[in-house]
C-alpha cells in the first residue's frame, strides 16, 4: 500500500485505526501461541502412543 494511504488513515481516523491494528496484532499473537501449544501437545501424544505401542505385546509373536 502506498504511504499516502497510511497517512490518510492515521490522520483522519488515527486512534481507531491504531486500535484496530493493535487488536488484530494481539489476536495474531494469541493464535500463534495456541498453535504452538497444540503442536507441542500433538508431539507429546505421538510420543506417548509410540511408547504404549512398543510395550504392548504383539499378537502372533511368541515370547
């Protein structure tokens, strides 16, 4: 976007435009944190599933 568009937006609607961009930025940060937590939880669940599968007896194999 050209600089003139930003200048016009800020000069005419200054505080509201800044508030909207700030809220959008904070929402993006929350989404990123949520995504990071979900990814970590997925990694933990995969690891737990792998450990359980390794410890379960396999059918058809005599020990």
